[in-house]
C-alpha cells in the first residue's frame, strides 16, 4: 500500500513537467502600446487565449510544443518559439503594410481584390475623413478624390453639398452621386428642393448625407464611372459614394471618445469704401439709399464686422465596440452643436447608431442588423438672393451710417400697438432691403427633422462555392419647417400684418434585394466569381405645404393656419415612385493575371408608365491585365496593370411626367394641364468608356493610377414651346447629347519610412471637358436659369458646355471701343453672349502626412482652375456706391475707359457715378462682373501629439490642433467661388448675396479606453 504513494508522486511530477503556464504582453512594435484583443494560439493544438485591457495574456503550453502564433486585425501575424523554461515573454507586432492583394469594397457591398478590378475606384479611410470635422460629411472629401467636384451650399451649418463625379451629364435631371451605406442605397433627396431664382425664395433644406455621423464610417469607396456603378442601375448613373460603417470587433470591449471644438469666422467678404456717404451726385441726402454723396469726413464703420458673429462647432462622439467569435456589437452616440456666423443661426443634432452582427449554424448563417436614428433642430438657416437675405441690407447700407444704431431692430408703433421694423428705409421702391437683425429675429425660420434608417441582412452559405443574401432597409425622413414674418416686414414679403409659411414633409425609401453569390474554379487556372439578384426600391413623399397667401395674416403676429383669409394649401398626396430590377455579373480570372468583368441589369420604372418603353436594359464589360505576373519587368515593379471598360447606364424620367392631368385644389380652383407629354418618351442613356493603368513600385511605396474616360448622355429630357394651334404651352421630348471626357491621376508616395519618421504624400489631378454635342432642331438652346432683370442666364447651346454663363456686354465699334452716348452713358448690347463657364476644367489636391515619434502633422492644399463665376452682389455694391472700387474711382476723378462717342470722339474717362449707375446695379453690363474662379487654398491643417500611456485607464490619447480653409494661396473673385447658392442645376457659379465662406480652427481629442 505504501508503495503506491511514491508512484503517485512521480506521476504528478511528470504531469507537471509536461505543461507550464506562460505569461506575456503583446505590444505595437513602433509605439510599444499594448494591443487589446490579440489572439494567441499554441500551434498544432486548440489551446488559445487573448490579451486583456493591458495587452497581457496567460496560456498553458506543452513542453513538447512551445510555438505560439499571435494575430490581431491591422497587424502582421507572428510566430514565436519559446525557449526551454521560458515563462514570460513580450511580443511586438508590426502594422500591416499595404499589400498587393489589398481588398476594396465595390458595388452591392462586395469585397474584391484591388488588382482584379477593371475600373477606377478610390478609397478614403475613416481617419482621413475625420481629421477636420464639418457639419456635412460630403465636404470632408473635398480635394482628396480625383474626378470629384464638390461645392458647399451657402446656407450655413447643416447645408447641402453638391457632389459631381466626372462632370454634369443631365440637363433636366439629377447630376449628383448616389450614396450607399453598407451596400444599400440611401435616400439623398432634399426635403425642400434648391433655390432656383435670383430672389432666393426657395430654401436649401439640407441633404440627408449631412446627417450621417462621420465617426461611424470605417472607409469610403468612390465608384467613379458607369462600369463601377452599373449594378446599382439608374440611381447610379452619376457614380456612387459607397460608405462602409464600423462594426463590432472580436475581443475586449473598446470605448472610444472623440471631441472636436472649432470656431469659424467669415472670410472673403466684400471690400467697401469709407470716403463717401449717403446721397447722390456728390450731395448728401438723409433719404437716399445710395452712397454717392459727399465725403464722410473720416467716418469709418465696420458694419460687416458689427453684424457677423464668431461661429462655433462642437462635436462629441462616443463609440462602444466588442464581441466574441459569434456575436459583435457596435454602438455610437454623437452630439453636434453648431452656431453659424449669422446671429440666431443655430444647429443641434443627435446621432444614435446600433449595429449587431452574429453567426449561426457553424458560421454558415451571418445576420446583421443596424438602426440609425438622427434628430436635428436648425434655426434661421441663411438664404441667398434678394428676399430674406440679411446681407442685402447689411452690404447696401449707406457708408456714412453706423449699423450699430439699428441693433435695436424694432420700435413701438403706438397707432398699431405693436413693434415694427427699425430701419433707415422701408420704401415701396426699395423692396429688398431690411434690417439684418430684424430678418434674424422677426423673419425667423425653424426646422425640426427626424431620420430613421433601419438595415437588415441575412447571408447563408449553402456550400463553399455559393451563398444567398437577403437585405432590406427603410429610410424615413420627416421634417416640420416654418417661417414667421412679423408685421413690419417689407410688404412684398409679408403684407400689412405679417405672413406665415408651414411645411410638414415625410420621405420614405424602402429597399430590398436578394442576391446569390458564386465562386468556383473551372480549372486550375480559371476562376469564376459571379452573382444574380433582384431588387426593388420604393419612394414615397407625403405632407402638407401652407402659406397665408396674398393677404397675409388677419391678426398681426399670430402664427397659426386659421389666421388668414387667403390660405394657400397644397397636399403632397402619395407622390410615389418605384424601381424594380434584375441584375447579374460574372468576374472571370485567368491564372490570376487576366480579369474579365461582365454585368447586365434591367430596370422597370414607374416613371415610364404611359410611354412606349416599359423597361430599359444596360450592360457593361471590363478587362484588366496584370502585366508583372507574366512579363519580365524589373524587380522594383510590384504591380503593373492595364484596364479598360465600357458600360451603358440608364436614367428614368422625372416622376409624374409621362401623363399629366388637370388638377383641382382644395378651394375648387381648376388648373388645366397645358403640357403634352409624348408616349414616345425614353429614359436617358449614358454610354461610358474608360481606360486606365495602375503601377506599384519599390515595395508598394510608390503608387500611380491613371485613367482616361469619355461619357455621352443621350435622350435628354426637354420641355419645348408648343405651337399656338396645339392648345398646349409645351411639349416634352427626348433629344441631345452631352459629352464629358477627361483624365484622372492619383500618385501616392511613402517618401520617408523609418522607425522614427514617416512622410506620406499624394497628389490627385482631374481634367474634365464638357461639351454639348447636340440638342435638337426644336431645342436650339435650353435655359437652366432664365434671363431676367440681372442680365444673365445659364443655358445649353450646341458647341458650348454645361454651366456656360451668358449675359450682356457693351456695344463696341470695330476697334473694340465702348460706344458712349452724348450724355456720357455707356451703351449695352441687348444680345446675350457667352461670357464664361462655371465648372472647373481641372483640379488638383496635394495631401501630406508626417509622423515623428509621437508627433503628427498633416496638410491638404487643393485648387480648382480655369473657370468663371459671376457676382450679382458686386454689381449691386457698385451700383449703390458702397464698394471700394467706386470710392477709388471717385478719388481718381472717374473711371478710365477706352470709349468713343457716336460721332467718333474718343472718351478716356467717365464720371464714376454715371458709369456705375448705368453699368452696375440690378441690370448690369454682365461682362463686367465675370471673374476668374481659379482658387488655391490650404484646405486642411492638423498638428497633434500621441501620448504614451501605460498601465492607465486610457489606452490611447491624441490631441490635435486643426484648421480648415485657413487661407487662400490664390483667389481672384470677390467671393469664394466654391460656395454655391444652389446644389441643383440652376444658379451654378452665380453669387447673389450668398453667405461668405468661413475659416475654421480648433482642437480635437481622441481617447480610447
């Protein structure tokens, strides 16, 4: 019995010798910071562990098998062999470098190897997107992507962005990109349309993409051409910005907090004179609205600085991410508080996002669901144009008057027992000027917007070579907006007792698709990846629009719907549109060096009802050849690829245009339809050719991507005048051919790369030439913005380009001299001539990032070149005598001209007031107010420090000083040409009392714990 005891002791000691516990730490090789959630496995066994919040782990190893494999996302895998008796280890992992087999997200959310693509795409990381935050996600892409032209709306915080890829293509339709989140298209229709006339009566309602939280973005893929976006159909005729959002990560829960605090100030404001005061013909007058009076004897008021305030943008975001091998969770909350540079212009936004991912049945079924809720309140979004813009009164105020005297914007009228506007003039002849503070406080607007975006998907792997995925989404945006115009407002806007406008609108987009994905090898060298699928998209707009009509309010300043005798109410009754589709693609890879892409899609659109075309089909084909796999290229060439593609993409008609009927409004007033829509109407069609090449060299440190493209959009939708005998005013026809062709280039270089210092630099270049190839015999020209009292128009003519600006010039003799009448008035030509074009011919962006130990510095310089803009604002400033140029002209004794009288006498100088009151103002000589739009700016600048924090509650901590639009390196126009009145097709490149651009700077904080 006693002999058993030593035997047991020997066995126990033997077991103890066969296994031991190893403790270790996994750190970043460069920063030495601990890596959380790294996986440690004992090779050849099922034993595994993971690092905790301090990067430490414990694992049992067999003395006969002491080899560990360490892996984590974003780092190179590493294998470590433990020495005999080694029980403590520190393991350093290197960050993954850019691989030749890098994967990008393409149409329908499908991931593909970069080298297999037959078309051009460009990726932007979430970190790059969040360097300097703005209130609209789209603006953060400006200057960073080749082929993209972005213009921001002048409507302040929460305003829209105009994003055009490879030029404008459609005369009557939409030219903006499609936004796709996690493979599912989202609605980006603005709730209020866009301004389309000089008075600016229609507001910019802000685009839905502005409500997306940039902190939720993992990366963005820009699908530029028709071939890249063909699987999305007619919605993607203008390209796609594909957003992949963050998901939960396996391992310990990670919490990230980011905070951004910025202030903004007005830049590029007009230049004013301070020598001459209120009056006309050199004489002072207290009743004049002009500044053509006598000298002011030194009065110098900074009226613009007195009115504009310092704006701000505070954004705070909190994200939580975690999970295990089977289930991952991601949650985020963001809060944005922004104040515009206009008094009372405030925005408050809350973003909530929850995303769940899970796998079942031995990872054969993957289920993902997300819910995104955004609520926003926006007060007093500024408007452009002559009505309701505070800049009209601010800029045109006679220069001898101090606007601070009108900061008390209202005064009591005892005869009416109410407060009325306090302003130097409110005459019927000067209908556009008002006290700027009155507009901010007594022509106030408020918008309350809510958006709910629900996504769900389920993907089942039937076999190793085939899977089926079903997805669905609901995108619902609702808004309540109103404007209260108090009694005392200019009567043309609010009548005697004031006016009230109210809109309640809801837009719902529902999307669903079913896609079967296949991937199999035909032979050792031939692999086929493909899909077949079907989708349906349904849009519905409903709501109510109300104004108090021609008589305004019955009782002054009581803002409710019943308080009017002339209400104008319209109901947006079930404005609905639906698109049904089937599609397929096949991607053939031969020996991993020749790639062939084929796609086909057929759409059935409800907007084609009552036409001869019930559906439309469009295919695409692309070929890519990776040369370095088969050719004997130098060793420093990591990849050399040539590619080409051809695609046809359709675009359906605007809703409810194929058959219009007579309508009756709620007050039994019949509106007779006077437009004849022919049943032969067809969808637009864009044919796209793309040829490109990609090169990666010197261990992928130098990357070059060059692309040539050409697109032709035919079957344009036009409305033309009908004959008097037809009893119709207009006909609708298909005609025209708008061509875009250009070159894109992207060059990136890891110029310096060592343990302590790195410098990465990249340059993107875009050249696009737009040309109107043809219209139709019945359409000699097509106006985007009509000719009006401001003597300009944007219109299409054969041989011209989209965005051409037309206007009036001087009458000149055969020597080019201006004809000046006997009484000294320059003569205007009544014929409209082409004066310029509002779209940049070429663009360039230069992005740089430096890292030295824990310091980081980045800056982006970009420019837009060779285009023209027009300033009606400057025309009015000159006509009223408030601009600096009019003061200088008076000081110099007149305006120097090259003129001639009708009887042949030379004229070299014209009286300043005579010149500017006849060539400027409301009806100017337009050619005098066309400017070179070329602008080069320091777009972004960041400088920061990463704190080394060990054994702390915080795992990572970074602080950055940031700036946006800090200064112009070159600018020739009197306003920032990138700011736009409208993100639609009209008013491009025209400034009519737009808000000035702003300079932003501040601090950001990022903490991970």
